[in-house]
């Protein structure tokens, strides 16, 4: 391999695999080394709390590429590889076993890990986190009919797991410290829709409540002790209180950080011209929204690597896609696009009570910052166009579902 241009990708998730794919698609014929801490080939993570957890989807169906693809495209995959250091001066990475590899360009796609609060009992048997295939399999084994599941945290993962668990006949209690689940993400008006949804499906949703301890017996979780003094008896516990971006490698390498992630420009290049970042860790400047955004969304892991690959190959490209995510809970399907930070009001059209509606987050000038379709499967492109137009809209016309969005 001496003298051959080498691009290294650290992180063998969706973003890492898509980075390798984009490099080959754009004619890069040098060596590609893809290193991941898990033993599996790169896979997508949304099914872990949805179809795979429910037993409706197999790992092969959401594995990004099979082994033959990596072999045929001459991508060297090193599973179970822990990268412990980046020497920017020598342009080399080091593994835990001391092995070193030199790079011409480096893509960091190290993703996130489950946040693990300092909670008494959190290390007991029967306490689950959800980030990997193995963790999803272990949790699914606990979701047997008649079992009792306590969920700490009412965010997206917690609520998606609650929906799967209820459909499998599990009694579910969700404990959320805010007054509504998803309050920070959606605001009170739309968060209430999800609270009502879960209560309607039999979830014991306890809001404005904290967990002070996971109770145990003989080293196994038995329930939750809440800050109001009450207890919840459980057979298993899921801790779902968010994710922590894996930025330690970048931090130790001295790369500039921002928004809890690695600072990159619109081309996803760090302050080191030889190093790029994509996915969960990338705090990227958004040229349209004129702000720095870091999101732990599937869409970023899917699409950002193509822009990073172009930059690594010396080509001009910027990432200006709008943030996007989706969820499926019971009979509710939702797609969200945009960035609602700083919104002043929410406008809806359609049947909110019947959970078939569109919501819009507007700023003080009545410009659409973000939009969400609930059980409506068209109009997303029109929502994107409204956001990109960055022009005021009439809220009354926006709320009128007889007025086509395209007319606005």
C-alpha cells in the first residue's frame, strides 16, 4: 500500500458506510479503511426502536451493505476496532492495540452513545439502554406479554419503545421530568398530542416527575423510586434520557468543538483541512438557515457523507439539506422538517384531535421555520419550499386546509 492515497473513516455506522460509498461513486481509487467499534457491518439505527424491536424487521434488511459490497468495492472494514488517538502532525491514527495507520484524509463519523445518568441502581441486571443491535435484542426479549416496563425519559426513543411494548402486551410506565413528553422538541401544543396518544393506548405517563433510584433486589432491577416518594414495580427498565456525541477522539486531537459536537463548515471540514466530520457529531454551519446545527438525525448520517466525500476529493460542495426526522408510534406516523429554534407560535391545519394534521413553527415575522405532517403523506416538499422561501406567510391562510400549501 506504500504510496497509495489512503482515506480513513472512523465510525462504521450509516454515516461511515455512506462515506465509503460516496468516495467510490465519485471515482476515488485509493485505499479506504473503515473502522468501527461494533462487530456488525454498518447498519441503520431507527429500526432498533421500531420494526426490529417489534420483531418485524431483520438485521439484514437495514444493514447498509453486505460483505460482498465492501469486498467488491475494495473497502477494508475493521470491525471491533477502537481508535484511541489521532496524530494530526503525522496524519495517523492509533488503535487500542497500538496499531497505527497513516491517512491522507480522515472522516470522523463516530456517532453517539446512550447517555447514562448517575442513578443508583442503573448498573443492575434488567436495566436497558438502546443504541445497538445487541441492546435492542436484549430489550425485545424482556417485552413479553404481561411484563412490566418502566421507561426513564419521554423522548423519541422512550416513546417509540413504549408503543412497541404496548403492542406486545407489556404494561408501560413512562416517567418524564418535564411537564409533557417531547416538550423541548415540539413545544407544548404538539407535545400534548403525543401525551394523549400514549395515554389513550394505556401508558401510565407520569410527567413533572423525576426518578431518584432504580430499585433492585439481588442485583436485579425491580422498579423505580420517584421523587414524589412513590414507587413503580417493574420487570425491566429502559433508561432513555438522550444521547452523548462521541467527540472524545476529536477533542483529544485538538479539533475545534461547538454545540456539543465537532465544529465544521458547510462543506463538513473541520479546522484541520485533512479532517472532516459527518453525522451525529458534526456541528455544521447551515448556509440557508445561517446558524450552526448539530442533530442526531438519521437523515444527516444518510446524506452528509456525500458532501464530506466531495470535500475530501477537493471538490466544492455544501450541506444545505433541511433537518429531517420521522417517527412511528401506534397508528401515528410523522415526518418533521426544518429547525424550530426561536419559534414564536405554532399554527396547525387539519384534524389535530384525530391526529391527522400539519403543524408549522413560525418566527416573530411569521416565517415558517419548521413543519410536521402527522398521518399525512404528501405536502412535505411544499413545507420545505415554505421554509426555504424565508418569507412571511398569512397564519390564517396557513391554517386553512382548503388552501393548497403550494399557493403560499
